[in-house]
C-alpha cells in the first residue's frame, strides 16, 4: 500500500507530458535520456532540457520518461521509454545527457537490501554493470556523456529521505566511472538543495520543482559550454 501511495504523485506528473522538444533548423547534437528528474515539467516547457536549450541556444532532443529505470524487463513499455537504455536513438550526437538508477533502487528494492541491485547497476569500482555498459556504448558512438545525479532531501519529510546512504554510494560509483574516461562527466546535485528549503522540490517532495529543473539545466549547460571541443 505504501508503495502504491508513493506512486500517486508520479502518475499525476505523467499527465504533464514528456517527449522530444521542438525541432529547429540545425541538426541536434545533444540527446537527453533519463527518468523523472529530467522529464517532469516537460508539458509546461520548463523541463531540464528546456533550460539547457535556453542557456546553450540550441536544440536538445529529450527522450526522458517519468518512472524509467535502468533495469526494466517488460518489452513494450520498455521500448516506449521506461527502459532508459532503450531511449537511445542513433545519431551524430556530440553529447548525451543521462541520468537514472534512482527508480531501480527506490521502487525496485525500496532502498533496503539493495546491494545486489546496486551491483547490477554499477560495480564498486565503476567498471561493470548496466550503467557502465550503456555509457561505453554512447562513447563508442562518439558522444561525450554527462551523467547527472539526484536532488537531496531538504530534511522535511521527503519519501526518499531514507534512501540517502544508498544514493550517496550509488553516486560515488558513478563518479568512479567518470574518472575512468575523460569524455565522461558527472554532475552532482548534492549541494543544490539547502537544508530546510522546500522550493527545490515539487509538492510530492520527490521530483524537482520548476526552479530546480531550471537550475539543473543551467549547470548542465555550463559543463557543456566549458568543455573543450
């Protein structure tokens, strides 16, 4: 019952829409993949991808889907985007902005006894697992990869509060992965939410608010803009 109740805000947010952004004259060079951290507010034109577009002045193809996981077995809904690796589309991408893994840990094992799931996602040294495999494919296709971490709870009753230790360990492993390849970047959001400040979260205290989505997009754009080449 608790897990069902936690899904209600996500189902409401799905109704706001998700999918690709508008196409402009120049071929897109940036692809965005991931879960609700990226997809929320897409229907209002205020998702992370819109903020990246605003700050870089170029199109971002947004394939993110609310509720998506890195490990997802169902074929039809997986192909529709709930499987993050299947969000990928071939193209001449200079950058792939990527996130994911949070739903695997929160919804997949309740942030409890998740060691096995964590290792399937990414090993302790960042070299093995579904996420390193996906990043390796993206790099082989010629794209730089920017992996984005998750918001932290402001300490005010968020349902993800008890996932902190697992989240910190997960992101430590992603940072290890990024350290193995100069074309892989990791953006931590651990410092984005001040303690006691609810304004960076939506009403469900899980997803980012519009304010947070805009700031996340700005930070992503800053990394891409500063990157050589």
